[in-house]
């Protein structure tokens, strides 16, 4: 197939398994690639960065999601949550949600994360072999998000399934079964959150360490509080943004180390590399692979012009391996500095939970490598069958 005929809306398992041969070629020869439906795919770093930082590029997806989903729970969720909206709504909701990520709250989370990781590592040591996704990577953010939102322990096992089902419906190619699963996940999680929120309204002041739900319920900005719908849908957004990103950060890091013994050895021998290592894991295997914007006016980019109304796909994966910005971009360099990757986006939509995700990654990945220096593969793993998000659904390892 020629590059000119490439269609992001018709990609299959081969692209999902390894998108980089196609992205490398597009970045070099067709940096503003037009798909058959008229949408534009960007693969160069400077183009993607410029789009994310431009106020002329819009995040509101009401029209696009109406066409994609119709009137359904998925549309209500994605058109209400923070990430797919623009100012002034975005500004107000972001300031209200920011109560979950104040320096005081982040200071509460670090020892909490350390305790959870230590408990999980003890359990892994008893097991001897494990699925790093099921037994470690997904458990940590599940616990943290559950604490933040006051989700009862009995309900927590459902959270990753909800997150994957909702996020999976954002892929360029979505089956009817995946749409049904996404709508069901929004409905079920909304009902659960409604009960939790009602209980917290009746019992203010009873939140435990790390809980932020009360601040989201009663917090105000310029006299404005979140409505019930906004509260529920943005709590779901916090689950999706924080849960899958951290699960995939940790699992992708382990997968990278298993495939790069030299990097694994370097991190074992110098644990002080962990901060720059986390940034390199985020760059190499960004949990978010594709972002989207709509041009509110003609926008000039380094590689050309986006016409007003253009629907744009931003390849975070392509940008983060752009050789114009990153030396030897396909190689693992745990000490890479500077490392201006776009894994957490940039501009007004920069990830609200980026600092928390980095803390989780630093403690979890660093602790795993230190506790289990003989960490090794234990059979083939399975990638998530998603294009927009990159991670593992299963990654078996031996721990000693």
C-alpha cells in the first residue's frame, strides 16, 4: 500500500502491534497526511506541539461525537468531561478538578503510594511469577483512584474494565460490540458514582486519607459548583485519565526493560536514574498515542497549513520519536535529557494528573526493579488491541 492511500480510520492489528514503520515514513514524506475522509494526521513533533499550544485549535467534540456515537451515554460522557471541551467551560471545570491535585493532596499521596507498592511487591515475592498487568500495574492506580473517589473495595475490580471499555470506544475503528460495552460502562459507573456522591453529600467530613470527592462536590470557582452530571462524568474522566495512563506507564516500562537488557542493567546498577527513566518510558511507549483537535481557523504549522474546520489526528507516538528532536529516537536512553516528550500533551490541556502519574511510576517501577533484579519474561505477552492507547493486556514475568 502506498503512503498516499494510508487510512488511519482503517488500521488493523499490524499497525497496532508496531505503528512506527508507518509513522516514520509519514513523518518523513507526508507530515500533513490527509486521510480518505478528509481528516489530517500529523506525525512531526513541532507540528503536534504547535497544535496543542494553539488557542485556534479546538477540543470540543460535540459534532464529531454526535456523528460517531449518536445520542447515548458515551456521547454524554465525552462531551461533558474536561478533556473534550474548550474555554470558558474547560477553564472553570479544570480549576474545580484541580482541587484533587494540590501540593497538599500530592503530599498525602506519596506515602500512600509507597505503602500500596510495598504491599504489592510483598505479594509478588510470594508468587514467584506473575502477570505484571493483572497483579501489579493495574492494581496501583485502581487503589489510588478508588481512594480519591471513595469507591468501596468491593467495587474496585470493575474499574479497569470500565476504563478500557470507555476509552476503547475512542479508537478510529470501533465495532458495535465495543460501542455497546462503552455505553454499558458509562451507565454502570455513573450509577455507582451517583450512590457514592449522595452518601458523601449526606456525610461531609468523613473522607479518608487521599479522598478528593468532597472537594469536588462542594468546591467553588467564582461561585460556580459542578452540576451533578458534570461531577459524575468528570469523576469518570479522572478514572480514565489516571487509571489507564498509569497502568500502561508501568507495564510499558517493564516491557521495555525486558526487551532492552542493557537499560534494565543500567537501572539496577543506578537506581538514581529512575526520574529520567520514567520520562524515557513515557516517550518511547506513550500511553496516549493519538490526540485530536479541530481547526477553528486556518492554522499555520511548520509543515504546512491546516484549513479551518479540519479534523486533526495528532500522533503523539510519531512526535515522541521524531529524530529532529530526539537523538536515536527508537533507542532506550534512560538518562536522556532534555526529554520534551508529549506524553502528557502540552498547552491548556496538559494532563492535570501528570505529577501524580510520575510519582506512581517512579515508586512502582523503581521498587519493582530494586526488589526483583532477576525480573525476566515468562512467555509472550498480549498488547491492548487499541490504536489510540498503547499498553499491555497481559505481560507474564518471572520474578526470581
